[in-house]
């Protein structure tokens, strides 16, 4: 006995499938930070619910109204979903925007010409299939290219290629094999089309959720790694990186210079000008130091107006020169901006670390040098010496 699945049954499945995923994702993102990609993807799902529902109304409303409406809905729904996924995968650049703008204009024009002058069902199916094929072919190529492509991107690209193959089969069948073929005709090309749409439904939703989780993780990782005010490493992240640099210095026998920097009379700045001005000073100070440290140096905010830096590979002479350069750069920046005068005191020490050397020990010793710089009148550099 030959089994043949009714196309209308498949349409109902897609209605409820998109309705379920639309509700699922809407509630999933309800309490998450709002972003454009998520809004587009959710909007695309709801538009697709309208599209599949509109197909069931073709027998009850004029075809001249419903068929163009359905094509507009699937065009909008597909554009929104593909755009959202490409944005979340960081491949929706200027070229992609131009490509889809031109493709949309051509798709609408071709469908209007067919509807007005060659109003045949198979030509409408062929036109719509070709448009969808070109829509999914671009992200398929972008997501599958390159050896460094993440597995999730590559898998999504393969699904897009599968959808493109189904659209190609549907286009050929409508144009050359079955002249009477319509949107609800039951044949192998149509079954391939609906299988492709099913995989797009499942894989698109899975990719969206996985990418959303990935973005949330990266956002939390950034919050934990970088100081929210100055944008440099937070205390915890700096200490972790400093330990790694220290281990590397021990392994290679390279010098390791630690700097502790403290803004002079910062409490007075806050009390006199307010905390907003104080925050501006911290941001300006951090940017000045970061711009003058050079590549490869670590720089982090330890707390309040206290900062630290690691100069890997610089000996005493080089680190002394760099530290004095930082002190002068801060004073010069303060003089140029002119709104609030501020200076910095710096404690510095350099070691050729041994296996028992710890960052915590170096911090304590370097803090003694910083204390001497403060006690000696501020706006100066003091090097720690065991003598």
C-alpha cells in the first residue's frame, strides 16, 4: 500500500510548529536583554504562522488577494529569520544587506509580472522557489566557507544547502515537469520542499537558542573580565593573567616587572568635583596609561583609584624608563585637559622569578615602594629594593 501524506496536513503541522516555536522563543527571551537579532527572529516566526495560516484561506477568499498576500508573508518571514541568524553569526555586513535588497526587489518584480501577465500556478511556484533558493544560498556559502568556521555555523550552512536543493527541485518540477503544479500539489518535489521547511524550522530554532546562550555567555564573560567603568581588566582577571605571565617568566627565565599605580588625592577630587567628575578622571587616566604601556603589557584596575601593570620581559632599566614615561604622560594629560589637575604615584619592582615566586608576594613588596612614593611627596616613582 502506497503511503501519501496530505499537503494540508503538512500545512497544519507547520502552523502549529511555528506557533509553538514562536511562543517558546518569545517566553525564552522575555526576561533577557533586548537585541535586534532576537526581535527579528521572533517576528519572523510569527509572520510565518500568518503565512501558513493564509494558505488555508485560499479556498475561501479571492486568489488575486490571498496568493500575493501569502507570498509577501513568506518573503517577510524568511528575510527576518535569515537576517536574524546572520546577525547572530556576525556575517550580516554591507554586502549581505545589498544582496538581499536587490534580491527582494527582483523577487517582488518577477512575481508581480507573472501575476499580471502569466497568471499560472506553476510559474508562481517556480518564481517563489527560485527566490527562496537565492535567499538561502548566500548564507549557506558564507557559513560553510573557511577552515576556522565554528561547527554550529557549518551545520547551519549545510541545512541551508539542503533547503536550496529542495527549492531547486521544486523550481525544475514546476517549470519543466508538472505544468499543472500548484502550491498544494502532491508530488516528490513538494515533499522535498516541506522536508526542507521542516529542517529550517527545527535547525533555525536550535541555532537561535544555541547562539543566544553563546552570546549570553560572552556577555557574562566580558562583565567578569573587564572593569565596567574603565574598560580595562578587572582585579580578578588581571590577577589571573598576571599569574600566567609569571609562570611564563619562570619557564623562560625572563624579567618580570610589576607596577602599582595610585591616583594622588583622588578622594579630594571626588569631594570637590563630585563622583561623575571623578569617574571621568579614572577613565581618562586609564586610557592614558593604556596608550603608553605598549603591546604585550597587562593593565588592570585593582580597586577604586588603584591600578596595576605587568611589563613582561622588561628589566630594571627598561621598566624604570617606561614607568617614568607613564608618570609624565599622566601629568601631561591632566595639564592639557586642564579641568581637574591630578598626578599619579607609582611603585615598581623587577625580578627574575623563581618557581616559588608568587604574584601575591610581589604585590606586597611593590606596595611598599608605592607607600614610599606617597610618603615622599607623591607624583613620583619609587623602585622597591631589598636593601
